[in-house]
C-alpha cells in the first residue's frame, strides 16, 4: 500500500521509565510527487542509519515498503524516513516519578523541548526542525541527570543522492581546498614557530578536539610508557683509581693540569708535551675527571610534545573565555551553555594533570621547533603530532566521524559550486593567484567570502588573457541597492579596457513542474538572474551601462541530456539568462559553456545578450571610422605636420573613400627616421579639424588641418613593408596593430581570423602579395612561427600548413557560425593540445 503524506509514528521506543515517540511525514512532500524519478535518484536504494543504545525494552520503526511500524532489528536496513526541512514531533512520556530530561548538543533543540506536567506523569514535548542540515543527529534521554538512552538518526537531503552526491560534495570541497593549499605552499614556504594561531575557529577547534581528545591522551600515555631518551655525559672529579672512562674533555683537562699526573713505569702515554724531559713518558693520574653516561628524557622531542599539550591548553582557555564572556564567534553562539563549559573544563583539567606528572615535570621549555624522524615515525609521537596538526589547521570538512554540525547542505552546495568552477578552470588555465588559502600568524586558514570577496585568477596559456572567479563579490556603489551574487566570472580580452562579466548563482532548489520537459531551476531564481543583470551597472563617461553579460542559476540535478530541451536552457542562447544542472559528475553543460565564453572573440561575446556594457563603444566601432595613413619622407613635411598641424597630399594619390576619413596618421619612412632620429613606422595620429582644396603648380592638393596629436601605445613597425603614398584603414586596426601589413585587412573574416590568432600568440605576422601596401591586393597568409594560416577562397576553407605540409582545413562558414569552435581547432592543430 502506498504511504500517505499524513503524519506517521516513525519511531517508538519503550523503556521501563518512559515511552519515546517521534512523529512526522515519512517522505519529503516533493519526493512524493516524484515517484517516476525514484530509480533515477536511487532514493529507493538508500538505507538509513539508525542506532539506539541504552535501556530499551521494545523499539518499533516505520517501514516504508509496508507503510507500518515494524520491530526494530539492528541487523536490518530501513529506507530513509527523516529528511531535510522536515519538522518532527518528539513526545516523551515518563512512567515513573524519576526526573526525565532531553539533551541534544544543539542548544536550540534543547529549548524546543518543553515539559508538560500531567498528574504523576512527566511529558516532554516539542518540534525538531532540521531545515537544510543533513547527516547524523544524536539526542539523549537522561534519568535523574544520568544518560540512559542515546538515539542517532540520519537526516537525508531531498535534492541530492545522499550516498553519492553529498559525499562527493564533501570530498570535492576537501580535495580542492587541499589542492589550493598545496599550490600556495609550492610558491612560498612556511617555517615552524611557537607563535599561537587564531585558526581554526573556536567552534571548529572544539569539535575537532572533542573527537580526537581520547586519541590525543592515548598517544601521550604511550609516550610516557615508551619515551624517547638520550644518553647524557656527566663529569665528576674523582681520585685517580676511580677514573673508568676518558674522552677528549678529560684528556684536555690533564694537559692543562699536569700537576694531577705523576710519572710511572706503566700508565697513560702522552706525546709531544713540553713539560716532560723526553718525548714519550708514561704517567698515572692522582685525580681527574671521570665520564659517566646517564639516561635523560629531557629531549627536544619530548619538549615538543609538552609544548603541544600547552598549546592545546591555551586554546581551551581561550575558548572558555570566549564562551563565558559571551563574545563567541558566529560559529559558536554566544550562549552560556554550562554543559559545554563543563566539557571544556574537564578536557583542560585532564591535560593540566598530565603536565603535573613527574615525567613531564622534568621536561624543560622548548627553545626551537623540531621535526625529525622521531616525531614523524615513532608511535605515540607521530600520532600526537598528527592530531595536533589536525586541531590547528582545521581546513578539512568531514562528516559524522568528527561529529560536526556541518554547514547546512545549501551552504555546502554554494561552496562547492565555486570551488568546482575553479577546478574546471584549473584544468585548462594557469592558476596565478588565489585568496582562499591564506597565511595568518604563520598558519594556513581557509577564507571563503567571510570578510572580503574570495578570488581565483587564471591566465590563458596561449592568449595570456586573464579570467577572474570571485566568490560573493560585493557591489556597494550601485545607484539602487547592494547586490552580492554568489559567483562572478570576469573574462579579460586583449586590447579591451573592460572585462566580460558573467554571474553564476547556486540555488539549492528544484522546480518539478509537470508541464516542463524536465526538472529545472525555480522561476523566482530566474527572476533573480534578471535582477542581477539589470541592477549591476556602471557609469562610463556617459549614461549607466550594464556590465553583466549574462546570469545563470546552478541547481542540483542529474539529467543533463533531457535538460537541454528545457526553456531555461534554451533561453541562454537568446537572452543570456537561464540555468545549468550542476552536481558531481554532472557538469558537462556548464564546462562546455565556460569554455565557449573563454575561447570566443570579444566581438562574438559583445553581440550576445541585450545591451550589455560596452554597447555604445561597440556600436561606434561598427561605424569603422576611417584613417588616412600618409607617407612622410621629408623633414619639412614632418615639421609642418607636427608643429603647425597641417598635412598636404596630392588628390590623385588619395585612395577611394578618403573624404569619409576622420583621422590622419603619419608613416615615417626609414631615411627620414634616421635623419631626425625618430621612430620608423606609425606613431602619431590626429583628428581632422578641417580641409581645403588647393591648386599648386597646376596640381590639386588636399590640405588637412588637424587637432592635437595622439600617440599610439606601440609604434607600428614596417617589418619589410612600406607605403608609397597613402592607404585607408580604420581607427580600430590602427590602435590594435603592431606591424604595418596588419592595416591592410579589409574583410570581416580576415579581421576575425587575425584577432583569433592574436589571442593564441602575440607573434602573428601578416603576409601580403606585395611589399607596398598601396599596391597589395590580398592577404596571402598569417604566420605563427613555422605555421601558416591562409584562406582558400575557391574551396571556401581555412588551411593550416607547416613547411608546406597541410595539417588541417576548416570550413570558412564555420568561422562565421561557430568561431569558438574554430579557435579550439586552431589551438589543437598549432599547439597540439
């Protein structure tokens, strides 16, 4: 019989002193509406952990398959019945006059259970709300303040496959944190020190110590039984017949005190002495130093262990102070919990009594840090040191083993999405900077947006373009309200003053609308993406412009193939707003999308979306403002142009369309450059203010009157090419070019391919069919090292050759339809990656 959604008795425990009942819905409501997804999610294969320890008589647990209570058997397995965001009613009815109390380490749960007196029977009643927190939860029932029953239940997530996805989330967060830590250490080094560190947080330190305390004490006790020791020399002044052993020090003492020796027929032979008549005399001591070796435990290794114990005591003292003064951190709520205080004091007392033992009293203060094979390998020392490091670094997220109340699963999912995207980027791009792992007080600690935005910075291995991934980027200077999206990805393209910015927001929610082809993000979360893109604006010397090019929801779902038909996936291509399913082993769509963004030319990204930042600049660039580049080969021409702002040129040598030009640029020939000691090539350009038509010696001249001169960031070098009289180019090409033949490009495909190759390498040469630009008709090829890339107009293909051997061909239409795919193919052919 199918289970209903009504409240059920999920767990009933009978003891001689009380009856415990835990009630609630046996399924999450959303899960009930998803029977068709049961096999896909494998929820029917998950088995719940349930442990009951104590004075129990009978235990009954709800069986999902039978829709009824059954006798609890420790050897049997049961389907999940406790879920995140579930609210469960706990009822405890006493059978005797004994005092019955409920205890859970989470103080809010203790407050939620209140006493209801009903005659002789004492009743405890309340609601346990687990919200987004999942994992194991243990509560105890006490009789007259003594624990008599411990119950551990397992809370399951409703949007993840618990035994796979949740554990993978934890593992991948762990792995990525350690990978980043090792990456950090690789570029720096950290020396040992006896300076106190402030990390991990007090709450995390307590949780770690609570689990490891018994093992730490056991390791110390093993050291006390089998301590590391050394032989220490002692010297005592005795009569000659009592001297048993000598060494360099005792011999030196005799040499400096010859009065302690007398000549004898047999004795100690001393050579080359100035105080004896001949060179070889045998003597015996009257008195002298005797060497005595004793065992000592006051070694560097034992001093180091004692210092570790003192450090833990100091941390516990600090923790007690924070709790008692109600100045705890956000992770350890400022509540005077006497039970907690007693536990901490108990651990501190055990460690303090340990140091009072005669063995540790004889160990002196540590003067320097030691890390040798004894600490690393010897039983007891190795275990104590390993636990100490775990207590002090506090960067590993673990599950039930540490009995930690983990970040709720929604927060964990948010952390994971950021770290996972960083991991995706790290596979292909070089990690240059990260602020997740930091050093403070010579200790490593993890920072994820708790004070300032966390940042990962990557560099493209070929184009050297930067990609920044920022967690919780605060945008306080907005005209309306502050916006803090989860993840911001900034892609910096060559020669552009602004980045292309994309927003990713982790939402631990799923919309299971039956009218959609598959589950997807919630509609309100998509609306939030619209809000982000509309609200994130910047003032750029004019009206406000939106600087977010796209915004996307990341949600926990598995089925990527069916999701490709979802409207919120298709909307990404239309308006750059939508969602991606994102889980461990479910990242194909997002990886493909991110790779496309990074590999695309800026022109392609600019054309996507709706009026993003840079639109005005881009529209203006579409006008392709014309520039006349004029040959200057006489010093008088150069001086008149630079000093008076006047350039004259014969009308007949001006190219077609010159009258539409807005700028003049000067090409300085090599002889003139040598004569005036200036740069050969193009360095100066100016906006045309006015022009006049002049007739000089029966020839028609155009006289350009110019505004102030502008200087290009780099001189455009001739590299074997030249300009006979003048050429027409565009202002964008003028600003982007490094070599003269690059100004020749006239068609969109030529420019697109050139910009694409320039992103792969800054060393791109343009080969024309003539060394004089005025006479050139076409571009023969682009050269990258020994590789040549050219257009085959007849076959409508792009060819890549090496030493005249064809390595690959790409359809020309692909350059227009899928430019990022062409970029990837060129990268694979030329760089063989």
